[in-house]
């Protein structure tokens, strides 16, 4: 069954609890939290305090934390203490990626790497044994509500061809319309922002997705 990870970037920040409750009532499996530093991506969002608050309120819900920031290696402990379950760093970083992934696992979190649309699948081949998840970006990271880039979907198949058997997540413009195709290619986790938070029937959408 495909896991659904609603992205709180599309939630009403002053009604975060109301919006997250709605997603969880609809059967959301994880909650996706986008951390942006205004440097790695041209947008700012929030920091580990939101992860901590969500973890206190929903201790049973896995928090899928997507770090769109430079130097994530300095924040691994902070996100671990805040209650992150999955920590995603970007493949394009000028940092010791292998060491960072090892440290994420050593702190008891799932390790994950994200690929911007321009980053080839091949670039992560060497990291595959260190990964619990690969995040294929289907938009340029930084903003919710962008159109889905179908060309990126082939990366999912390429990563599977490399023999990778861990989780694959897609993020960016994902909706109940493009998910059947993504599912066929081998996607396990769907991050969904605008398409769920602006849907007239998010519960119905999630039910359909879980039946795919
Ligand atoms: C974009 C973020 C996404 C975003 C997805 O940079 O990584 O998680 O919230 O939002 P939608 O689904 O609206 O494209
Ligand atoms: Zn994201």
C-alpha cells in the first residue's frame, strides 16, 4: 500500500493542528515537513521547533523531514531530538554525504537522499547501501503548488534498475491523477501538498490512493 505523506507546507500555519488532524483522520501515514534555509532554495520555512511540536502532539506519527538546506550535517542531533523519523538531505550538497547518511542512521532515523530535477539518478549509485529512502523531486524544490514534472518519473525506474530495494518517495505536484503511474514505476511514498490541502474531498482522495 502506498504511504501518504501530506506536506504541511500547504497547511494553514495558524491552524496547523486542525489541518493535520484532518489528514490523519483521512488515513495519512506520515507527515512531511519541509525545512528551507533561504540559501539552498530561494524560500524560508521553519526549523526543528515545528518538528518537535508535531512530535509532542502526535508521538505515534512518523515525521518525514525534508532538509532543503546547506550544512544539514550540523543539525542531525537537533532533528533527532525533535522527533524526526526520516531525515532527507540533498544529493547536490557540498558536504560529506556518506558520513552524513551514516550519522542519520546512527541517531536512529531513516536515512534518505533527495534528487533535484537536474540531478541524475546515477549520482546516488554509491550511496544506495546507506539509504533507507530516495526522494525523487518532481518539481524544483522550494515551493508548494507547482506542476508535476512527468519526465522525472523515469528516475524511479532507473533507481530500481540499480538494484535498490528500499523506499522511493516522490515530492512535487503529486496528485490522485498521477499516482497510479508513479505506483507502477515503484513509488512507495507520496508527498502531497496542494493537491490534498485544497481538495474538496481529501479523505476520499486518500482512500483512493490507499486502494491503488
Ligand atoms: C517543495 C516541497 C514539497 C511541497 C510539495 O519544495 O519539497 O514537499 O510541499 O507541495 P505540492 O504537493 O503542492 O507540490
Ligand atoms: Zn518536500
